[in-house]
C-alpha cells in the first residue's frame, strides 16, 4: 500500500497493522536489526536521563500554538467589539479586510444545502483551501479551533482524575467520524439546512467569543464533561467531521511532521501525549518501513510529540525547504 493510501486509510478509521518485514527499505531493515539487540545498562540509563531532561524542558511548541490560537480568536472578537472591521464574522465564515473567507467544512455544508455555489463562497473556499493545504490541513484543528484548546484543558483534568481512578477512558471505533461526516453531508443535501453547524462546538464557541454566549454552550459543556469523565478527547478523536475535512485537505500538504527511525528510543512518550496516536504507530519497534517517514494526514501538527521526544526523532518539515 502506498504511503498516501495508507495515510488516507488511517484517516478514515483503519486500524494500523504490523507491516511485512519484506516491505522494509534496506536502510530501515538495517536500523531495525541494530535496534533489536538488547540494550546495555549504560544505554538504558542514558534513555532514562534523556527522558527526564526532556520532561524538564518547557513545551515550546504548545506555548507557541496556544499563543497563535488565542491571538486568532481574539482578533475576531476584538474586531467585532471595537467595530474596526478588520476581521468580520466568525471562524465558520468571515471577511478579512473585505475579502471573503469560508471554513471548508461549513462551505461544503452550505453548498450541499443550497445546491448552488455562490461566487463569493467559491472564492473564499478556494483561498482557505490553498492556505490550509500549505499549512498542513488539520493544523486548523490544533492551531486555530477554539474548541481544541478547551479540549486540551479538559484533557489535563481528565488525566489527573484518571490517575486517581476518578475517570474512565472508553474508546470508540474511529470509523464513527467518517460515518458522521457522510451523515451530516447527506442531511444537508436532503433538508437544505446546515444541520451540523447547529451542533458544531467549533462554530458555537467561535460565535460565542465574537457575539456573546448562548444556550448552545450547554452542549459544549456537556461534551467537555464527557471528555473529562468518560472518554479522553472523544469529540476530536472519534466524532468531529471538521477534522476529517481538513485531514483530506492536508493529505498531500508540504507541511509535515517527520519521523527519523535511526535516533528513536521507541519509548512511546510521543504516543502518550498525541491526540491521534494511530499516526505514531510507526514509532513502535519494527513498524516503520522507511528510515525517514512523514506522519499521516490525520496528524494535527500540534507539536506535542516534537516537544516530548527525547531524541528529536520527530521534527517539523516543510517539503521543498532545506535539505
């Protein structure tokens, strides 16, 4: 299976499987052979020391990402409150200095509901599509979506409660998101109404920040409580159609997180913090088929794995720049 097909299969909900050793590149096979030998005590202590050192370092990419996310959403709110008309609207649909912009999932819902493509909507959609293709697709989720930040804060509380046995972590079939995406698309087409937009926590929180809170925030609160006590990051992992839309956009994006097999300890720190740990399945021993591999389309480019990796085996890479 080609890397793009495998990436899309994981995006749609396929469970990662152990690759056939025959599919390993010669370089990857040699690295796997070297890494399969038993570690010495000195090597084991070195790994523990590197992990301790990394835990003490500030999480730079998370801080940068939170700063960008807050700045973008604050820009929408202040533009409306101060009536400076720099950015008008909310994340689902807006105008930037008079130029129309449209969230890709919302635009798709509108097109299906009204069975026509308005020129302003088309221009805004194409512009946003190109921008998020360059930036990585699901980068939208971790760097711009306001619900993502709330979900991260809820995740911190979930992990603390979970460590004390006060919360559970029920997992669901990841293919649920694909079926929900198809269901909401079909509902928009049949009912001529953007059904998903009425329950989208991204849209609800964005509009609340700009225009003020409404009753729809009760739904957002219920989702957060579910994620805190029942299932870690349930909405983003198993349900949100927006993530699937932007994942498709970023499938061939030049902005990637790259995995370098040779330096990896296979300690699993990256998978523990990842919103979508299936994209990091290749960091397990004897899973990577190439010495250097791009993470799949479902990766949100949040940088959490880059922050915690003790050997810099995971790095941001913009294809076409540098070596």
